[in-house]
C-alpha cells in the first residue's frame, strides 16, 4: 500500500509522521534542535540542524513501521512561518535562520514602511508592514549585516531549505510565501514593485507553486540519506497553520479553526482575498487553488496556562487540577479579567511592549477564580482575532479546534460560548493535524486524490458531538468581552511606562 510522509518543521523540533492513503497514521518520530538567542529578543536556528533532524526522524519512522522505501510515494512539507534563510551562491547558509518569533525588527519594520509604504503593501500583501514578517527581517540583514547581504543569492523560508536538501530545487508555495510581504497575495505571484522598493532581486526568490503541486523528487544523495527512493515526490507544502487547517478539513466555506499550543491561532477559509480594513488580521493564500484564508495569532495562549500551571500547579502535568478548579468557578470568574499578553501580542494589537494583567482582582478571589480567568482571558484574545476575521466579511459557521487546548472539554464549551458558534474537534488526537495536512497535499500531488477538498472529505473525521453555545453564557460573555476590549487601549501607555522604569 502507498504511504506518505508529513514533515512538520516546528520551532522546537521536526516531526515526521507516516500515513497511508486513507489518512491512517502508521508511525511518527520527532527530533529536537537548539534555539539560539545570542542577544535579548533574538531567536535563531541553524538550518543544517533541521536537515539532520529530518534524516533521523525519517529513519526512525521507516524502521518502526517496516515500510519498504518504494512504498513512500510522496512527502509534504509544513513549516514555521515568517522566517528567513540567507544562502550564498553555493546554496549554503550564510548565517543562522531568523525565526518567526524574533523581536529585533521593530526599527527595520519602520524602515520597510518608510521605503515601501503601507499603501502598496496593503494592495499587494493585504497587510501593512509588520515586524514579525519576513520583509522586516530582510531589511534588518540589509542594514545591520551588509556583508551577509552582499553575498546572499537566495532567500528561503525554513521549510523550503528542507526542500532544497531533499530535491535540489529552489521552490516555495503560495501560502507560506504570503507571510513574506513580497507576494502579490490576490494574484498569487511575486510582487515586482515591492521587490524593487525593497532592493530584492527576483533572482533571489524561488519559483512559487500551489501547495499540492510537485516541486521535484528526491536526489540520489537525499534518497540514500533518508532510506527512500528517487521516485519519492516532494510537493510544495504549506505553512504550519495552513497545514493544520488542511489536517482538520478547513478547506471549504463556512469553516474555521482555532489551535491552542504555545501560541493560539484563529484561521478561517475565504473565497476572496479581502484585506482586513482594521489591519488586525492577515490575509494569506490558502493551500487550495483559488482560495485564501484570514488568520491572526495570540502570542501567549497555551503559554499563559503553562505559566499558571508551573507557578501554582507544579505537579499538574495533565492539567487535570487546573480544569477541575476552573470548572468550579463561575462564568466571568466572579468579575475577574485576565489579559494574556505575557510576551507582547500579535493580532490585533501588534505590540511587543504590552504585558499580562489581572484586572478586577479582589479579596474574594480564589486560585480557582484566577485559573478560570486565565482560560477566559486567552479565549477573549482569540475572539479579538475572530472579530477581525468577521470584519473581512467572513462569518464562520463552525469552529474546529485542535492543539493542546482542544483536550479540555471545559475549554471547548468556553470557546463556543465566547465565540457564539458551535465548536467541534477531530476524532482521536489532533496533535498531528499539521503533519496530516502536509501528507494530504502529498497525496493530492501524486494523484491519490483529485483535489485537497476531495481528500479532506475522504480522510478527515470530526467527532459527531458538537459543543453548542449556551444562550445564557453567551449573553453574559458578550458583556465581559466588551469590557476586555476596552482594557488594552487604556493600559497601552502604562505598559510602556512600566517597561521603561
């Protein structure tokens, strides 16, 4: 039977999962690699560490599954977004990759805004200049490391460095490329006028493919290193959030996804490339031809609960006591509101200086109330993203939930009540949704299915039990959310003042 690999390049590790054509998981392996932070706020990795992790992970799943090399027909790539890999003429990295969560580019972003202009960026990339996106990282290298820039001949996104090592091809996909700010998102091609303004040669960029399209086959060297064959096809793949969306079937109108890991993301399918008039969420190409998606992220979603657990529930590895305590408190946590801005915030504020806060804390409040407030505050912040998506004219009818937070029935119901729409979860575990999405793209690219939606309809299974909004709770949470929404503007300058002490 034919088999497919979903290769998911994360910030902390690379995960390799082997599936059959029905989406049944055969084996999985993951390999971690170091994160380098040579200065405060910097976040970098060695691209070669990713390749060595891929070698180890593929070898492990092949050995564990007993799969013959010839059975593996395709590899789909999923990867961390918004990074930058600078390569020389020989295809070797000139410096460590700058990652999505690197915080050095605030001033570089201002220079992108000054030279390119938000008007042109909104027209082409559907997003104003943002410090987390790849263009700001390119500008930082241009300005701060000119000797590296002068030697740079190729600019790659993280997962596309893996593709280069696998196939020898310089290629990317429309979805991941959307977050570079160099792509004309409505037209799904590089934006020549933005490149000119940025001082980036078209020759430095890869050819852009749709996510399910083949980009090459394994080179003899890569096939030997991985224990596979040169007949194994590598498709374009997509970004990590878009891959997870494919993995839970969010590939058609009316569907959206919330994933809660360290960060939290709300992602919604769109039939049109409509930019957010309030500039609070991104508009990117969907890994489905002729479709787009809106998304935004909350920096400290699961990270907020992990910080709370580590500080006040140190033995609660599975969050069982946390969920029990939160359930024992009432909706609204007895008038206590938590702002989950522990590490600054992305959507909708794009403010690296804001910080977390409990507002309304009184002597009556217990640990259980504060625990519930943390979960509610993260959900309000995720609703901020959903509000931005709704502002683009997209009104999801169903929210599919995945990631670590989806394991909590309390959080599923809380999300339904705060969002005001039904919440569903995949049957079984959703922890490998990104790898499954990447593998589905490989299945389509090698002809196992005619299209991504057809493959998802055949493979993705959602639990029949939906979490419906409770009318009473929904009305109450709307009132609390209205107060939550007022807090950031009122505290914005105070956050900066405190940081400046």
